[in-house]
C-alpha cells in the first residue's frame, strides 16, 4: 500500500542544465494561444513525455467563451526607404503584436505611430503585447529603436494569417493506483519569454518525466495549454471528470532568482495548500504564502465557483511585480539553471507529501510502546538521532486514525519526510497500521 516516492533519492531528477537546456531550445519559437508555434512547442515536449495533442476547432463554444481563430505568422518587418529592415520579426518575435492581423502597406512614420508599442522607462526593452480578442495590427519595439526612426516612408509587412483552424493543447496522463488525480497545469502560449511560460513548461515536463514509470498512488494529469482560453476549453471538455481532481498546481514563473511564492487555492486550506506551505517551510528557500485572489494565471479558471478545485499556484517572483515582466528582458538571462532545479525539487517534495499523506492507527495505544526492546529507540543515522526518535513518538501519539502524517508534521514542526520515514519503521515493527484512508 505504501507508495512513497522517496524523494531523498533524487539521482534521476533532471539537473538545472537539463531544465535550462529545454527552455533554451523552446525560446526562439513564436508561440501564441493557437497556431504552429504552440504546436511545435507541444511536439518538442512530446519527445520527452507521453503527451497527447488535442485540437479544438475555432468557433467552438466553451462556457462563456469561444475558441478563437488560429493565428500563424511567417514574417514581419518595417523597411526604410533604402530597403533596410529597421524592425525585424526574425530578430525578435516580440516585435509583432501577438495575434496581429496582416498588413502590407507603405506608410509615413506619423501614420505608423498609432501602431507602435514601446516602454519609455526601459528604452532598450521590447514590450510583449497581445490582441487576441480585438483584430488589429501593431509592432512592439524598443524606445531607442523608435527614437532612431527618421521621418519618411516605410514599407510595412506583417505576413500573418488569422483564420478558422484549431486551438491546440497537450495533455499527459500518468495512471496511478487511484483514479483520483493530481492536476499540474502550465501555460505555453507566450513567444520568446523565459520565466513567463518556459520555466513552467520545462519544470512541468521534467516533473512528468520523473513521475512517469513510477508506482504512483494518484494519477497525474499534466496540461500544457494556452493561458485562460486553454484552461476554459479543457474544463469545458472535461467538466464531468473534474470531481476526480484531488490536488492541483499551476506552475508559472519559477525560473528567476526570486524567492518562492505559493498562492493558495480558493479553498485556502486544501491539502495541496498545506503540503506546499509545509514543503516550502522546510525547503531552506525564501518563501511567502499568498491568499487566493481571482487574478493571476489559470488557477482563476480551476478555482471559479462552479469548479472550486483545490488548485494552488507556485511561482517565484510574482507576475507584474518585476520590471522584466512581459518584456524582452524576461529572456534566458533572467532565468537560471539553479532556480529551475530548486523549483523542480520543491515540486517533488510537494508531490511526495501528497503521495504519502495517510492516516495510521497506533496498534499499542495504551501508554507508550517500549521502543528500546524493539531497537527503535536508537537512530539509524548519526546526527538526527533526536529528530528520528522524536518523529516516532509524535507519529505514535497522534496516530489515532484522525490525524494524517501531514497533520503530525505540522504539529511537531518536523519535516514531512522524517515523519513519513518514522511511520514506515513503525509499520514494519507492527506498531502502526494504515487506517485505509
Ligand atoms: Zn504572461
């Protein structure tokens, strides 16, 4: 029955370089909420984990939303009168307003200005802008680039298509002993932005890779979806089975140098909220817990009142609070291998808690059992002698069928893996039995 993942043996966990390498591979692709960039990204993920691609036709009604037309882009530029590209999509895909309609025209600088987006306070950065639900065209450029443009005529081209097609999302299902599920969701719809989308993609991919082929208590469902519309679409198509989701995490912005932030589910005291808080508290990493709010990432959809799923959101720096957010400065220098690796380790710690958190019953509840005669009053390791025996006493005392191992870990302030190990030893000694919950 015991299915602890034993994350103390993490030898087969991807390294920071593996994680970063995958982010680097995906970085140049021009993703959006639909189209070939998103598809290509999902296909690269598919090379690492068993990912099923779903295609949902444009025009499909999904709750109060409609699946939009599919957007694809091949080229975009602004050429000056000598034919030189002064703005070039192939230098950065952020240069084009994401979901921009096509245009081919000759225009003066003044005619072009209403179509430009810049960030004057960071004159070397290109902003990331989208226009998913309003058809328009535009260019994003550095403020310095704009300042350098001379009056005169320019040739403008955005070679894009916006037509009926599909919305694509990827789903990776890893079956466990139970049909009850852990949902891991990450958005995959941003173009060349590293922390905001690639960090979540690479950590989720490698978490799935780590869990695949293991004996699992829960089944795991990984979603790689376009933000908002992807989550809405998935929920609309899977309304019936959402009752199976016991725990969930949205992973986003977890590659930068900032400390961790865990945003609780709407429920606030869901097991995943407590597991994340406990794992963070014992991780040695800087961290902060945030209460639920109805803005942010796809937890907004999973935690909408009709679903109210126990899904929290794990981040490092909180979106919108750092200047690099949604700009070209959220690049491969903004994330680092060590941060990605620590984020993946944290995810496995949370998963390990969820997998191993059960209730047990003390088989010898009248006074303390004599641990010494069972050779349990001595630590197997060296330094943690106090902690190990302490954990056994806590587990014996609170294992009345009411308290889970996470309850005991919280109350004893001991790390979950120590409590879990104590339960294992006590079970083997016949002093503890699973209550079946
Ligand atoms: Zn974003």
